[in-house]
C-alpha cells in the first residue's frame, strides 16, 4: 500500500503523489510516516523532508522552512512556509 503525500506552500501545491514513506523534521524531532499511521498533527522545523518513493529506495531530500504536518486517514499533508530548491 502507498501513502498519499502532499506538499503545499501558501503559493502553490508543490507535490501530490503516492510514496512509500516520508520522514518529517517535526518540531519535537524527526518522525516517519507510512500508510496506516495514526492521525497526528505537528509543527515542523526548518530541515529536510526525506521522501522514499519505494521501499528500500534512496530518499529524495526536499528542504522546507517551517509549517505544519498533518497525518490523517487520507495520508500526509505538509503545509510548509516555503520550499527551498
């Protein structure tokens, strides 16, 4: 099963795709999200989202600046203040 992942800034929808896992730079520390993760909402700190397209894949790094992450039954939505690169 795949995790639906969306990355959004105030200006636009940056990503909307199915992935294996995302590691989020949470305000209280990094946390990984897989399909079926319990619902949670967290602030995010400046840092790198690590996006694993498939199990065992080399992660893609996306630099984000501040914002929030929400995990729901629909997947993971990251609302970032800005995305670098």
